[in-house]
C-alpha cells in the first residue's frame, strides 16, 4: 500500500516571552547576555538632544526632538532589531545626557522580520495628547513599547500611564528605569499573542521638559 507523505506543519511565530532587560546611560546600549539569533531586541532611549539618533543596525520605531535651549533640549527614540545572536553592545545612540532601557524577547521560533506600526512621538514642554496603541489590528504577535524621558520628576513621582485591563501599568508589563543625574527614562514593554490582544493607552501627562514615543512591533 502506498502511503501519501504527510505535509510539514507550517511554522510561524505565535508567542513571545521576555528573556531579560538591561538599562544604563550614555550612547552605547548593552544587550542582555542571553540574546540568541531570532530574538527581538527592543530599545527606548532618551537624551538632552534635539536630534536623537538610533543605534547601528536598529530599525526606528519612532523618534522626536525639541530645542528648548541648550541643556534643556529633549529627545526620544525607540527602535528594534531581529538579533543575529552576536550582539553585546550597540553604539550610535545620542549620548548627551542619555538614559536607555532595553528588553530582549524570544518567539516560539526564530523571528525573521518585524514591522513598526501605530507609532507616535513627542518632544517639548506641553501636555501631548494621550494615544492608543492599537495592537488588536495586528495579525501576528506584537511587542508594545512606551518610552518616557523627562528632565527631573519622572523618576520620582510621575511614571506616565501605560494602561489596559483596568490596571496601570498593565498586568504583565515590563518596566525598565534608568536615571542619569536626576533626569531619567522609563520604558514599558508588553508582549501579546494575537489571541486575546488588547489596545493600550499611553499618556505622559504634563511634566515639564519631556519626550515620549510609543508604538508596537509586529513579529513574524
């Protein structure tokens, strides 16, 4: 009897898990030591520069800069990379008064691509409009990112809003903080599978000299 061959199961990215986080200051980002090929490296980077730059080999999610006058300039950028597994440190980020936070996520199979979607960035001194990160429109797993940089009190009493499911921050969200001489950066990350994905509210409020960026990366 002739048996028909069984076709191979089509493999695709269906889930993501957090490997680990790192944080620091300056223009060089240290990647988590357990990174492997096919992981997704996410970075939020804030600084005192009106023209923030994204690190070498990374894809920009969004960025913004504002000239407030010398030492009160503000800049923010968020970016991602599909890892090749050799990453240890990444240079090329703006280093002026900079703080950064990074997270590595691992899909159920090595990722081959990612796309930045539903992005927004702001830098200035006012109160920017709250934004909804619309992860429910994605057809693949996502990683939402929300980075907040502020000249002083963000590290002490205003962590911004990163809310859904009735909680702020979201249940299961990863929060990374980095202080640089009294001003600092807070970065939120949240990975989601397609099933059960929810939209996320991101709002920095009115906290003075500030910058923020949000969006999500769809992973495949």
